[in-house]
C-alpha cells in the first residue's frame, strides 16, 4: 500500500503530516517513510534512526567522442530536451538538461556519444523500531530531481514487501518531480489550508491527480483560519475530506523544536487516527 502526501504548494504541512502519521502507524505495524522532496528533504529532522545503508546515486549522460564523430546532426535532431546541440564543428552536451533517455547515444550512427555515469545524489536508509526511513538528497548543483526520485522508488520496491504501508513525502507543486513521486502510488493525500492561496493551489493539485487518474482525498491543515471555501469546493466536487488538523500555536512550537505533534496534542492524534483508519480500509479493500 503506497500513500503519497502532496500539495499544490510548499509550506502546507506535508512533512508534518508524513512524519506524525508514520509514527502513529508504527505503534502497531512495520511501515516505511520515504522523503522524496530530494532537493530539500527534512523528514529526518523529526524521524531519527540508525543508518543501515548509504548509496551514491548516478545518472547517465552522453560524452562526445570527437575522433569518431561525422557531425551528421542526428543527436541534435533526436534530443527533445536540447541537451545535445551541434555548434559548428563541435557537439556540445549540457548535462543539466539531459533526461538520460539514451536517444542520442543509441541513434548515433558512429557510436560517438557513449553514456557515462555522473553522480547526482545519495540515498540513506535508516531504521528506528518499526519505521524504515529512506531519505534521498540531490547533490548541490544538480538540477534533475526526477532520476533520483525514480531510483528511490525502485529501491523501495526492491527492498520492502508490497503489503507494508509506505508513505511518501512528495515534493511541493505540480511539476515533474511530483508526477514521478505519485504516478505509482495507490492513494494520494492532498494537504491544504483554508485560505484563498490554499484553495488555488489545491485546485491545481486536484487537476493533476485527475490527469494521473489517482484516487485522492484532502486533509485541511491549520483548520480554523481563513474561510470555508476549501470545504465547499471539496463537497461540490465529491472529494473526501479525511481530516481537519486544528490551527494551534502549540503545533508550531513543537514543529520548530523538531518534535512530533500527535503525542502531545490529543486533538491532532484524533484527526490522524481518522486518516489511519481510512488508509487501513483502503488496504483491506485492495
């Protein structure tokens, strides 16, 4: 059972929900938490553990071999991302734009663009009781988050039993990293806040999930501020509201100290239990 926690914007509470929900699950069963916000992972601030495995992750990019190249232009023609271009008597490769699709390399008639490995980041696997925590981190200067997210998902599929509940802390927004983080999950939790900005970005996230044909529900964070427009929108579109986490200064204080929230605020634990029960019902039905 794979559950992604996503949103249309940053700062809505994805990591807060992910870490507290996984900790609640871990009280009764073995679970996996994966931080897929590889550009700025922060679940590790709240979920500690013993490092059991560390891997350096690589992506494949082409390297131009001038001595065999005939400057036919096929590589530039076949690259959809403008990562390989012909400039006079040279072929220029831009690793930051490369999507490792192998088109330029495979279609080169003289094999002048062999693919070579380039380090892009790290994957760390931590254990803490019933929690397996996987954190991937993109190296400074790397611009492609998608390959690292894809390799992290592959590691989880290869390492853990498919029946274990897995929660993925997805990147913010609705761009390519979010698509990669959510495309293979069973259910998506969209967390939002009851404000005009929250509603605007929730609509973007909802449309994205509909395009991906994903089942999803909404959690309203900081409930009590703003207005009821988010609730009205969900009711009109028949979107299930899984929980309403109340707005509280105490939540912010605990978060700023790197502490879990549900253990000290019963009203938050009550809402998290609603989400947990919803997920367990999905698991049974699937």
